[in-house]
């Protein structure tokens, strides 16, 4: 069963993973590969159902990726890095929240089925 404790553990892991994606304080331009990883994380969250369970978070994530891409084009590397890291963290969080919501829905359905069988 997916509990609040496992949700928080997953969210913490997601945030930790985001810091591993991009080196903190790096002043060089973000690579297209790093921005691509952010895009893939957003797509994963969307496939997990984040657009259904937390559309505002997914929208914020996409906006931050767009901003990161714009900042890269404008040679604002520190801002681009910050936006990309935030977008990646939010994408992972959206993915975890969608999984938690699906799990809660399935749990509720199982409880209803068990009650009906009793």
C-alpha cells in the first residue's frame, strides 16, 4: 500500500535525483542532453497521469523548461540551470503524485469491492 511515508520518501528521492541531473553552480551552458532529460521526465509524468491528477504542477514544469530553453538561448546560464533543475524536480514530483493518486484510487476501489463481498 502506498502511504504518506512512502510518498515522502519517493518525493525526497526525486528531489535528490534532480540534483544529480545537473551539477549545481555550473556556469557553463546547459547541454541539449540535460534539457532533453528534463523533457523526458515531463513526458514520463504526463504518461503517468499527472495532467489528470495535478495539471497545474505539470503546466508549471513545462513553463520552467520553456524558460530554461529561453535562458540558454539568451546565454543566461545560471538562470537556465536553475529553471532546468526546478523543472526536473517538479516533473519527478508530478510523476510521484500521479502514482500516489492512482494507488489511492485503486485502494479505494479494492475497499469497496471487499465491503461489497462482505
